[in-house]
């Protein structure tokens, strides 16, 4: 009976050890920070997760728990239940603390844990990657440079998925090409990124691994692109608007044109009628002569000279012989 319980306990421990997936050995610069992803199975979504410090599983101590933050701030833990990954971040890494466990707490049973070790270095040229967190854009490509100084096979893997080595391959349908053009540099290029390609990957050379978190998102719009987009949008909106305005103006414009045509015709007809009336009046007035008669006063002395006043007096004849001679006309 006791032997049976021991076997069940060992099976539970072994099962627990394989219920969490993480990296095994990570290279990190002294004094810097490192984030470690710990993938767990779906039955542990609502369980407490924690980071345990120490080489021996039985004697490791709690560093931080999802329900109990570290007040010193050296350790930080977060749980992404959708992706079923909890992430632990270790700040101010030193050579004194290099052995840790990713652990899921099991009620009424042994906890599930997975061991990883930190390889603390002081030479930044030996760091496996330039940045542990990178951003890619949907539909585009991204290149990751994995540096190495030790021997062994170079690999690019997604956490708990397949890996790509020296030859081109794919991870979850994404084309992955690798090459070693530069000495001690393993270059990885992922093409045709999609939003669901976000997640934890790791670059490996021999027994050294470095986790890399890839965040795939929409490419931000630059000010130049925004300006071009606004201009194109305005032009597109103006075309139907102009067409719409034209349709609205057709009726009033037509009415206005008809009014102008009517006024023009009326003006022409009125002008012709007036011209005819003036012509008729001119023809009737050819036989009519108007004259003005006035009396002129002759005050000129010249007129007085032309008037002759005369008086005729009979003369008494004294003799018969002088009868025809003695008649005189006296002028005054």
C-alpha cells in the first residue's frame, strides 16, 4: 500500500514537471533585467502561479506570487490566462541568484514546477539578442539577430512549438528564413506577419537560450501618410458632393435661363415696336409746315426817311394866262 502511494506520488510529480514549459538556460547581462515566459496547461488557468528561487526544488523559496506581489520590486509576475502563459521578470540580476523555478500551485497536491538557470555575463557583445521585446507590423517582415560565442546548433523556436534551424522553414504558417552572413550572428527573418503571430519565441545556440517576445500590430500612420490620406479622402468626398450640388442647381439655373431669354425677347420686340411707331410718325409729318410770324418794329430812322408826307393846297388864280403856270406844290 505504501509502495503504491509512493508510485502515485512520483507519477504526480513527474506529471507536474511536464505541465510547465519554459527555457532552460538564459544568458543575461549583470545588473539588467530578464523576462521568462512560463507556459502552463489549460487546467491551471485559475491556479496561483509563482516564482521560486533556489536550485533544489524542495528547498526553494517564494520570490513572488500572482496573489502576492514582491514589495521590493525585484521580482514581477503577470498571468496571461488567454495565452496560458505567466511571465516572471527578474530585475537587477546578479551572480548570487541564478537558479529559479516556474511553479503552478496545486491545491491538495504537489505543485508543478519547471527549472531554469540564468547565465550572468558582463560582456554585452555576448548577449544572444539586441532586444528581448520587439515589435512587428501586420503584413510586413521582421529580422532578429541572434549573437553567439559558443558552439552548437542555432535554432529559432516558438515556445512549445516547432523550431527552424539553418534551412528555410515555417512556424504556424509564417515563412522563416535563417542565415549566418556575419561571423557569430544567426539572422532570422519572419515574413508576412499576422496578428496571431504575437507571442514568445526563443533563439538558441547550443545550451544557451534567450526568450524574445514578438508583438505584431498595425503599423502606425506617420504625419506624411496621414496628410496624404486626408487629401485623398477630401478629393473622394468632393467628387460626389460636386455632382450632388450640380443636380440641385439644375432646376433654378434652368428657370433663370428661361427668364433671361424671355426678358431678351421682350426687349427685342419692344425695341422693334418703338422703331415702327417712330417711323410712322416721321412719314405723316412730311406735308405739315410750322412757321412762326412776328411783327417787326421799324425804329430805324431809315424808315422815316422813306415816308413822304405831303399837303396839297389850291392856289387862287389872278390871271388867265398864268393858270397853268401858277399851280405850285410846296413841299414841307
